[in-house]
């Protein structure tokens, strides 16, 4: 079996299907010797544990995410390639984190000063990975349909007492008025409407609305409606992140 895996890797590499180094652009390869030296030096590190020569749709999505996330200086994207043959490189790291080869690829988010990593359990695509990192860290990644300055205002809203909501909503409305970019204005309008709903119904509105939109996305709907719901879900994620952060600070 090991010999077959080696031959398969060699053949696929010769055909240009595989990257010999097994690394995606924007991702840093880690091994048994470098893993602990690197992990603790960054605010957040998303690590992909996978077979040494990964390929296919999931790998393509990881590459998209890695390149996209490279603009966030406090986030490191890394990968551990586990060999099934020869000296079984990095297999000890797989065992250390109790990862089954059948589950590859496995993603774990390591946060500075946190003893245990957070496991990614969603669908493997660039957007879901971005949502996962954004929700579980205080780091901003340019997700589709999200605007950084409105995300900051979402953070401000849900880290404040509800007596300050009106003032923050006013700031968001002013930012919306000042925007000259049509895409930003369309997204900004959604941010403002969500803020007003939170002011009216409380922070539980966010989770309830996420559940509602996710259900609607499973229905038979037009592509236009699907795009609208995905945009809303992207922006709601910003408020979920803020809500979770507030909850942790209150503990």
C-alpha cells in the first residue's frame, strides 16, 4: 500500500496535478520540529492537517483561502503534510491531536494563550474557513459582502450597553450616507437594518436570523434570491463574532 501511494504521488506530480512541496501559496508548511516553535508566536494560526500530497476541490478551496487570508498580518495559515509511507513524516503530529486519516483534511485554529485549538466542522470552502476564523478570533478577513468599517461598528454595537446603540447606529447611517461605492452601500444598508433589529429585539435576533436564513438557503429558490441570502448570512456572521466576543468578555 505504501509503495502504491508513493508511485501515485510521483505519477500525479509528473502530470502537474500535485505540488511537490505540498504547500499552498500563502500557507506555511510545518513539521514535527517547527510546529511548536511557530504556533505560539502568532495571534491565531489556522492549521490544515492532510495527506502529504493533497489535491482536489477541497485543496483548491484551501488555496483560495490561504491566499485571501495573507492580507491579515495577525493570522498565519499553515499546513501539516502527513506521509503514509517511508518514515511517515508528521504522523506523530496527527496522533498528538487525535486525528484520523479518514477525516483529512482536518482544520484546527490555534489561538495565542489558549491551551486547546478550536476544531473546524463546516463545509470545506474558502468562505466557510474565513467565517470560522473570523467567528473564533478577533481578526478581520475580507469576506464576500462584508465591509471592514461596518464590521468595526458591529463590534462596537455588541460590545456596548444597549443605551449606546442609538449613537452607534447613527454612526453606521452616516458611514452609509458618505459611501460612494454601490457595493459598499448595498452591504452597509444590511448592516444598519440588522443593528436596528438588534436594538428592537435584542442580541438573540442574530442567531435566530442566521438559523432562518440558513433554512431558506436550503429551499428551492432563484439564484438571485440565493445570492441575497448569502450576502445577508455573510454580514450576520460579523454580528455573531461580536456577540461571541462579548459573551466571553462577560464571563
